[in-house]
C-alpha cells in the first residue's frame, strides 16, 4: 500500500499548480506528504474530514475548500477529501 500511496502522491504533485500533498488516516496519522504539504497538517485535515462527513449530503463525501491569502499576496487553496479511510489534502497555488 505504501508504494501505491507514494506513487499517487507523485502523480498528484505533477498536476498544474499543485505545490503540496498530505495524506492522513482518520486518526490524523500522516501516511505521506510532499512539497508544501507538512505532516503537521495531517491532524487538522483528518479533523476537517470527520466534521464534513457529519453534514447532510447526498451519497458522495464532501470536498472541503480552504483559501488562504498571505501578507506577500501569495494565495493558496487547500482541497480536502476523504476516500475510503484516507483523507487527502492538496495544496494549490492560485
């Protein structure tokens, strides 16, 4: 599984404007990260997945979008989604 996860992380990192990836289990344990994706984000990403799953939605799990704007006008977007028992956060440059 670890090799497959690392391959998927590499694949995502090659997409346009992606600057980081973090994968965590539902307990907040970091399963893998690359680029701007710090392992310190694993816990908050898992917590957001857990809370978002409580929302009344259709059968698909929700996608969380967090936009951040720094003092140096550098904008980033964090996209978070759970699939199976893995929460994935993708950091994109805007």
